[in-house]
C-alpha cells in the first residue's frame, strides 16, 4: 500500500524545501534513537523550516502514500521515531525558536525543536518555571516530550508534560493546519484534542507550535540521599513519605548496582555504602527556606521507622549536582554496560514494593539480572533487564516471557506498561495485556480519522 520514495518525490521535496534541506546521503544517524540497538535505514531525510513547508511535505507524501516519520532529537526509548519502513524522516530541528514568553499570562509559545533544558533555563531567567525535566533534558526536544507525554523527577509534585500544554498547532497528514485548543488554563469547549495529541507518538499529526503554561519558580530547594539495606524498605518508604503530608519535588529510587555503574562511568563521587541495596533521592522545594528544613525534620522519624540507614543532606551545590548527575546518568550508563531491554513500568505508588519484589522474583525465575530505578513517587519504575551472559536463545525466547509477566503484574496492581517512555516499537507486542479489543478499536478509529492513509509513523503499534 505504501509507495517507495523515488526520484520524482525527491525533486518535488527539493522544490518545497530547497536542495540543502532534502538529504539523501549520510542518513545513518537518523535510523536509530536511544532504544536498544535498533537501526532502520532512512530513505530520505527532510529538514523543513516551518509549518507551511511541513504542510506541503505531508500533503505530497499523503497523495503518494509515502510514510513519514517525525523526529525531534532522537532520544526516545521505545523506538517511536525509528523509520521502520522506507519513507521520509521529517526532522523538527529547524523549528527551534522560543517564539514568546508571556509574563502577564505565565505562558510561552515554542516550536517543537527547542531543547527541553534551553526552554527551562530561558523561563527561569525570568523567574518562571517549566517543571517537566526528563533525565535527557539536556538533549531531548519539547516536541519529543509532547509525543511521549514525558515526565521526569519533578513530576511527583509538579506533574508531567501534558499538565502544561494549553494549545498545539498541528499539521495533519492531508496538509491542513489546526490549533487544538485555546491559550487558556481552562477549556471545556469540545473534545480535548490537545490532550489527545500529547502522547500520540507522531501517529496523528506533526506538532509545529506548543503553548505551555508556566508557574512561578520556587526560591529554594534542598536535596537528601537516603540509603536502605532492604529494597522493600526503600519502596515502602515512598508512600510513607507522601502520606506524611510532605510532598517532595522529587522522590527517586536507585538500585545500588545502577548507582555504582553510573558513578564509575561518569567518574562522579557518590557516598556508596556496602550495606545499601537501594538509595532514595528526596528533594524539597519552596519559597520558605526554613520550612524546607522543618519538613525534613518531620520526615526523619518516618524515614527511620522505614529502615533508612542514614539521611544525608547535600549541603553544597556540588553535592547536589553530583547526586543528580549519578541519578540522571543511570539509564545511559547501565545501557552501555550490557545489551538490555528497558521496561517503563508504572503502578499506583503504594504497590511499588509488590512490583519491585515481583520484578526480582521473575528475574530469578527466568535467569535475568535487572537494574531498577526511577520516579518512585509516581509509582514509575524503570527496569533495565540486562543480557549480561544470558544465551541468545534465552534472550530472545525467555526474556520476552518474563517481560510479559512483569507487565501482567503491573496490570494486576492497577498499573500499565509505560509511565513516560511510550509504546513505540518495543512495547507494541505487549499491548494486549492492558488494552481490550474495544479499546484498540477506538484508538484505531481515531487514527483513521486523523490519518486515513496511515502515512504517519507506520509499522509501530497503531
Ligand atoms: C530516567 O528516568 C529516564 O532516567 C531515562 O526516563 C530512563 O534511560 C532510561 O532507562
Ligand atoms: Zn524516567
């Protein structure tokens, strides 16, 4: 049903974009993202300048049944941007402007190619705050954050990307350009197409402008590191902290094995202890410096009761930076240590102890190691399953069975199979665990309405 890109298409694309922005050689970098070791050779890569050019490109590809794969910074972890069929990879990197920061309305209008951290820094200079802070914030694009509904450590207090999106300019596969919402913090007019676009993984349209709401920047933050001897104690503490009435701005868990790999690989000092199996990273923020320490005092008995071996306070910017660097580098460094499969499990946070126990029990039964870490306050546990010295046969046959069992536990506990990394390519085979046929039928119907020729991101899960 899809046509292969041909010379005629290349000429037509060059006519729209100019020769320099239609690439037909040295395309390798655009055939992978941060997901395992997948590579799919792109046929053509285009680098449009604006929504109008994207509209013309989509209308052209739609009329010729040519697949289009939208790509931000390529830092995705579920293969969402991989060009699995021969088609056009559409880069958003030239749409990289912060168009407006509106101090009156606490809003900003940005293009999808802006890097998350560049935007966060720009608004913070003006005393405002855009909380969503994926571990890859220094390299991921805001468009990619929209495509996956990305989260990050701050989500436990401030929410995720979708909580800050007010309105989106979207180019549809037929070339039509729409705005999905309004630049208002309240909107109950019609079905919420804005929220439908967030997490749609490039399957429904190409986002070309984003209207974000912003909040005031908290003046102070304090960071604490709490080692635990028992994994179960660490996992149990998460909900005890939140039930205490103190809402941390970050509440992360890190398995010692991951901390060890990360601190060594990045040569970052870290107060490892031989008797610790897990570490909790707990951040408090607010405008009253003294209250942060009062809240910390309130937490001490809770942490002690839950088996904390110690409570360390980062009393310098350097220590804060070191502890966060170790946390933020775990994903990348663990992945480079072994062939791996990444599971982005998420459950109601009080079920975290049961999930963690199940992950380790299933790993023992199937003979695979795992490194667990993530946004414990959201009930979101990243499970990096490592091949290490497992046979290829076990890796291909048994591990997927183990992954299925892990996801079945998530479902049983009221959770699902991705908290923030999306379904993309790698989780597609497990969707039957969480979606009934009626659910799939509804989503297929939505896909058909937006993209009847299915040219956007084909070969994935929808
Ligand atoms: C994190 O929380 C990110 O570290 C990346 O979601 C996770 O790379 C990973 O596994
Ligand atoms: Zn994460």
